[in-house]
């Protein structure tokens, strides 16, 4: 059974955040690179577009988190926590966050993307041209890079797809080059 099928069964074919049952997509929670039931949620297009920042946040849409934050599935709890953090300036999400409980491991995962940080304190990753990088972006190496601890050299012009940001250091990203997961200094990449 595929991950998508397991998510559909788990959620009874409804968005795990807002309970809509149309146009559902599998979403892997950053910074995870592996698709599996523990790291993924089933969400509708409306939720997905707002999660990924493709459309403006509609605070009223997210009132559904009042119910979904109590899900037995940790991935759903993490996404509810992150969305409530994004909306905390609205007032009502603060009350829900005060009621919500995540164990230490889940809270660490929830905080991995910096949703809880004030905008002024967030770590921003910028490529060599100053373009802001996000999880899942594609970049190209602008110079040959020797990979420490191996004999591998990542060649200039190599595309690195689906990068992950280091949320503790604005200078580093992670990505796969020649099938090997490596850490890359952002001053040697440009966004494609």
C-alpha cells in the first residue's frame, strides 16, 4: 500500500486539517525528506496553497484547527501548531496554542521551520544573488566544491533539487548531489 493510500485510509479521504474531501494531496512536512505516514499529511488544495505560501493566508479558513489540533497523529498536530503560529497575530490562535500539547520530540520537529519565531528573528537563507531560499527550492552550484570527508567533488553547474534549510544557521542548506546528502554553503549556490 502506498503512503498516499495509507493517508487516505487514515483520514477517511478528507483533509486532515480542515476536513474537506475534495482535491486532496499528500504533503511531506519539512524538513523531512522521506515520504512516510509519520511525516506526511493529507491536505486539500486550499490548505496546501496557504501552507506553501502560494496564496494569502485566510485566517477564517484555519478556524478548523480547533478540531484538527487534537488529532491522534503527530504529523497533523505539528501542522496545526505551525499554522497556529503563523496566525498568532490574529489573537484567537494564541488561545488554541495555550491549550495544545506536543511532546518534546514533536515540539522540536514543529519548531524546525521557525514558524514560532518573530519575523525579525527568523533566519533567512539567501543565495549568492540575494534571492531568498525556501525548503524544496532548486539551486545550481556556481563553483566546484570538494565534499569534506569524501573524495567527491560537486561540479559547478550541478543542479541540487528539493533543498532543505538549516534552521539554526543561515549559511547552510542540505541537498543531494550524485545521490549523496550533503551540506552546502549558500554563497556557492544560485536559485533556479
